[in-house]
C-alpha cells in the first residue's frame, strides 16, 4: 500500500457477451467500529472477512498501542481474519500520530470511557472533505456523565463513577456519533436511548456484533436505539458485512466500461436503496441474482438529479464516483452534496480530463461532453480516487492517477478486482 500511481489506458478486455464476476470485500466502515468494540471486553474477539486496507492496518496499530493484541490471517480472497484480545488496557491516552491517520480513531472514545472510565485522545484531524467535528459525540458523552475537557489539541474525558444511561436526541444524524454512543452505553449504569440515530447498515452490523458479545441493544438500524447497560461483555466471533460502498463503486465502473458484471456479496437493492434507483434513472440495467446484482451500462447515460443524504438516501460516499459517470450523460445532471462542505475536490481533476462541471456552493452541474481524455490527475481523498478511475475507464488514451495511497485506505486489491470486471490497469510504484 504505497503511494505511487495507477496507469489506466485503453481498457477493455471485453469479449462481447462475456459475463464478469466481482466479489466484494467486508465493509471498511463496519470493520472500524467493530474492531474497536472488540476492546470493550476482556476476552478474545474473532472477526472474519475484514478488508485488507490501510485504515484497518492503522487502527490495528492503534489498538496495539492501547495494549490489545491482534493476530492476522490473510485469506486466499485477500481479506483478513483477525483475533483481537484485549484482556488488559495499558494506556487510555492516544495523542499520537496514529489518531490522525484514520477518522475511525474517534471511535475509541466510547469504549475506553465505558471500560476504563477515562480517555484522552488527540483531536482527530479534519480531512479534504470537511472539518469533521466531533461536538455531537462529546455533548452526548457528557450527558452520560463524562467530564470533557479540551486542552489545545487534546480532549480529556473522565467518568470516575462510570457512565450512566441518558436520553440523547442527536440534532443531526451522525454515523460514528451513533456508533460511539452505542458502544459507550453498553457498559453504562442504566438505560440509554439514542434518538435521531443514524440508520446506516454498518450501525446495524455493529449492534449485532455487540449483542453477540452480550450487550442488550434494540432498534439498531432504526432512528431510535435503546441500550440497557450490562456489567461486562464477552468475546465472540463475527463476520463483517459486505462493503456496499465498494459494491456501488464497482457497479459504476462496470456501467461505464460497457462490460456485463455480476457484483456479488449482498442484497444491494436493500443496502443501497438511495443509489440503485438513481443508477436505473441514468440508464443502468440491473438483474437480481442470489446475493448480488448483474450490472449492464447503457450506450449513453441519461442525466439525473441527486441529493446526498443520510441512509436510506443517496450515500455521499458514492457521490464522486457517480459524478464521473455522469460526465458523459446526455443532458445536464445536478448533484447537491448535503453532508460534507468540501466534497467536490475531484471536480477540478475531472474537468482537466475534458469534463464540463461547474460548482455553485453545495451544487455541482455536470454538462454533457462527447469524450473524456486521458491525462495525469491527482486523487484528493478515498472516494475521489475511485472517481478518477471511473473517468479513466471512460476516457480516450492513457490516464495516470497519482495519490493512490488515498485509494488504499478503503479499497483492497483494486487491480485484481478491476481485472475481474474485464478492466486492465497497471500500478506504477
Ligand atoms: C461516516 O463518517 C463515514 N466514515 C464517512 O465515510 C461517511 O461519509 C459519513 O459517515 C456520512 O455517511 C466512517 O464510518 C468511518 P457523520 P462520520 O458524523 O461519522 C456533521 C468514507 O469515504 N457532524 O455521519 O465522520 C458532519 O460535519 C468516509 O468511507 C457534526 O457536525 O460522518 C457532517 O456534516 C468519508 N458534529 C454530518 O454531521 C459531529 O460531532 C455527518 O457526519 C459529528 C458530525
């Protein structure tokens, strides 16, 4: 997982009529909270089907810094089976560089407060898509009895007599905020109710894992989650859910390539209820398979209008990739990015490839062009990196994509998976 670049040139190995197959990995955004939840108990947690991506590797280093041990088994399919043991926690202070490497690190707050009644973390940095504040996490933990002190770049949280249950009403839906509070409440004294909780499937996955560890959570996957605190949790084994954002990303790549691809790993119509209908609106055909979808793109895409929104709306994590696909649509598409204040960093790079996109605040207008052209472009964040791959698949000529370390944060085995879709790319170290 180095930096380096990708070379994407004349694409298809598509023999007409060939049906390709892609198996998706475990979900990065489920693996991150589940890995951290494993330290809530003094036992061993075995996690299967964890994606081999740098966000996971960095989080494992952070857990080991806390005193946990993690043993890794690389599987033939490129995923990891992990055994996490956290019978002791050596420190509750994480103010090092590792906190800045992955946003998921903010999720240590809830578990450490629950188990050790104190925690000190470095303020997780923002990133290119936005400031990424955690004020809602902190306010909710304070309502459970934690004393929060911010000293410069460090946040201290203290609950010497333990956390107590609370009635928490999130002013806006926050995915990791909901996850942090779910984990904190598992060992609190009494009942906690999370209202206006986020509904993402990764939250359901985390709640199921915690319940297997002996937690008492109901309502996860709805906007009211109830957690009855228990005195301790025990180890368990669990398979991480499929990565719906990876699946959607490859569906877009397949649609642009013109290849027929079976994207396998889950019931993607129910995991991506805000995305699949928009792809169909753009002319993409889907055939239902057992545990997947057969994807076939049109000769020309239709323009669509998209508003990103919390689940079950259109996922912001598929916005850049969809924008790349719509560059070649017949007609003007509109994308409103309603979650992140700066998630259009990929627009300048797409325009350098010949796209015609203009931005007005949170609204991007994608006007039709006849062709995209290969050139050298630079990825700015994880999902923008995949968007550039989509554009490169559609472009005439060779595209060099720099900054692929962003890609490695959340996508594993990209060369092999694109090859499985009939698309050949080269990794330039
Ligand atoms: C999670 O981030 C995902 N990351 C993001 O995926 C995803 O884009 C995001 O949810 C939205 O779906 C992980 O799960 C690790 P939020 P998170 O808290 O939890 C505001 C990817 O590409 N907010 O749901 O950090 C915030 O500014 C990544 O895989 C506050 O104001 O997002 C944003 O506008 C990128 N205060 C909105 O809420 C807070 O305390 C939603 O953010 C927390 C959030």
